[in-house]
């Protein structure tokens, strides 16, 4: 490209901002996003292409875990820049022919968006030309019940996602909202959680001297217990 040519601009949605709106055709009918999902968490994720092996392993895994995500008040919505007939054919092939790691007869019942025009993929910053001009990367957007983007994770084409990590992130986000805490490195439900950092010298002193439920490693780094049962009782709907 010569230096006088105008570079195309790519918008990237950001954490803390409303999820960009769109209407789309999906394998489960038309959707209005994110308004159709108000009141639910939603994970909007892209995959590079139908009929590819990494994506097939991902869809089988996500579809097998869908109930677990739904019980945490979270809906799944997939997207690639393929058309609806390709999506339908691929999902039928997965159900009828593919057996992988003990998963078989897997029906993908969450919507898969057709995005041949790349309108949605471009709006959500899922196209990364350094990686591919024709395929979306593996993007994951966690959107809260008010339609706000709360977490964004990107993986390249060759790297299949860890769906246990996506579930852990979903539960951690909801736990932070519900209990007003933060979660430390590698946190799993049942591990100690981090209480908000002291905002005054008085609170810092109190925390260091107190023998109550908190454990302080230093004045700015205090944790407390939060049982897995307490968390799941609030978050999981069975
Ligand atoms: C895959 O899903 O296997 C894949 C898709 C695009 C590029 C490389 C791998």
C-alpha cells in the first residue's frame, strides 16, 4: 500500500461499553442483538470457518456444555463469515457423522449467525487481517444482562479454546457482581476471594489489626472465604 493511501479503520468494541447492535439470520431464526438477550448473560463467539477441524472440536465441546452455561443464565451465540446453508450442512454433519472424544450425536441448538458480508464480524473486531482476510479469528465476548461487554478474549486460527476457562470466567464475573469482590489468579469457586482494597488510612489500619473473617497479606491485599455452595446457590438455576 503506498503511503498516501488511506488505511481502512477497524472498530474494536471495548470492555465496559454497550455491545454493538445488529440484526442477523441464524440457524435458529432471525435475531436482534443484544436486545433479544436482555436479562441473560450471553457469550457471542466467532469461529474461522465451517467444516474445519478445530472449529468442529470446539462446537462439539460447546454444544455438550450448553446446558451448564444455560444454568448459569448464559446463552451462547456463534458466528462465522459462512452462509446459512453451509452452517446447516456442517451442523448436520456434526450430528450425523462425527464422533470425537466420547462425544457423538451432538446437536448444536444455539444460534449460529451467517455473516457473509462480514458486517457483524467487522463491527466486533473479529476480522484481523494479519491473521486472515477471509476468516474471523476465535473471538469471545461476554455480555451482561444489561447488554454491556464485560470480557473479551481472542485466540488465533490454530488455537482451540478452553471451554472450562470460559465457564470459569462466566462464574467469576457473576460472583464479582453478586458479592462485590474480585477473584485472584487461577481462582475457582470455593477459593478465597479478594475484598476491595482499603480506600483510607483508617480502613487499612483496621484491616491489618482485625482478627475477623479477612486474611490480609498486606493492607492492600485482603481475602475472605466464600464457599462454592454460597456462590452456586446464587448463580445456578436448576
Ligand atoms: C480449524 O478450525 O481447523 C481451522 C480453521 C481455519 C484455519 C485453521 C484451522
